[in-house]
């Protein structure tokens, strides 16, 4: 899998939306992700490229972009503003900070179709976009909880690792996880429900930073040697195979005995490798390539005034050591 090179958000904006940068002979369908530093989004890029390769005679081109860092929430909002101002024909956004993105969309009131992909706007702001394409994130959280319950039916101590504080997709997964464990909706924190209790200092928030995700895991394992479960609501730590291996090496004996379980989101190649090495017990995989591949067609439908389904879900894959499925070597 290819990784996107690191470039500044300003450089991305200038290179992609400067006057004359948009193709003159094709209309532009823009996909704006949270950050170019996250290999999950590179799969969306590959889907976008695949759509272009399969539609060479289309009047449209698929443009993939985002800020250099997933932590640059303001940069993403500015990039969306610039793309709309410069004249793209439709835009699909994976908002890092859902309220901030909604506020800006409300201010500029774009007259082009706006949809979300991978991450949605907050429920109260969804009238600002035409549809959402991506994972049923609440269901993803439910499925992660089901794996934790299967592996540890009596429950135990647990730490959840989340992403950006205001990322709607990550928060939906956390809600699905906690609600399933507790058996009731609206659970903000597990405090004995279903036998599970979140430890002090958790959840931890990575801000989509891969290095921070691994450091957080290491710190939690060191401070809590009897921890029963660590849940990567997103796959951040696993995106850096060497660092993740070093962190999990510290607890491999406990992982092998199921004293400590790890359930993680996504099934990118380095994650499948980690899973097959016994460095996680279950992976719940999204389908980002499909998101990138389908988004241009949805945007064209919106441009043509056609009715589209809302939401449009792309499905999930489950890997366990009992039934490795998608992750089988």
C-alpha cells in the first residue's frame, strides 16, 4: 500500500485550488479527507483514482485532497472554503471537526452539492449536506463491543482509544460500543455495566496522530498492568507497524493468553499483518476504497438533480482468529 507523502496544508491548497489549477476540460468532483498523513484515507484516494481510470471519457475528474495533518481541523475547513470558492462542481467531505465544518458551510451557503464521506456532520447539522457515504459507525461500535463480550464474557477493566474529540464518526462508534456493553442507549461511560469499567485516564484521544496513539497505548499498559481490554475505536496505532509491534511486545504474553484483549477498527494491510501475528484479537474493517470509488458517482447524481439514498452504507468486515475471513493469510 502506498503512503501519501507529507506536504503542508498551505502547499496542498495552493497546488490544488490556485487559479487555473482545476482542469479546464473536465468538471471537478472533490473529496476532502481529514488528513493526508493517515493511510486509511489513501485507500479513499486509490478508490478515487480507480473511478477516474474506469471513466476516462467522463466530463468529470475526481480530485482527492486534504490538509497535511489530520490534526489540522482549521486547515481542513479553509481548504473546503477554498475549493468551493474556486469552483468545484460538487464536494464530498470527511469532517475532522463536525461542528466547525457545519458552521462554515452554513456561512458560505454553497450552491453546489455537498455530501459527506467516511465521517458525517453532527445530527443537528445534516440538512447542510445531501447524503452520507460510508460506514454505519454506530453499528461498527456495536460489533466491536460484541467481540469484546465474546472474548471476555465476564467483563473487566477497559480503555477506549478515540480520535478527534469532535469527529462524529468516532463518537458514533464509541456510543455504539458503550450502549451495547451497557444494554441501554445514552451511556457516556462504563462504570460496571455488563461487568466492564473504564479506567481512570481513559478514553484517550489521539487527534488522529499515529505516533501519539502508540505512546498512549504504551503508557496505558505500563500504568495498568492488569488491564483486561484495550479498544482501538480507529486503527491509528496499527498504521505504524514497527511502533505498534514494539508496544505490543511488552504485553505479548498477556495477549497470547487472552488476559489482555485488543479489538481494533479497520483492516488495512499493516493491521492484517499485526492481527496475524497475534497483536490483536479482532478487527472490524471498513471499506474506504469503495467510499472513494463510489463518491464520484453519487456526486454526479446530485449534480443531475437525481434522488439519492441517505445514508449510503458501505459495509463492514469482521476478522477473528476463529474466523479470520478477510484477514486470512
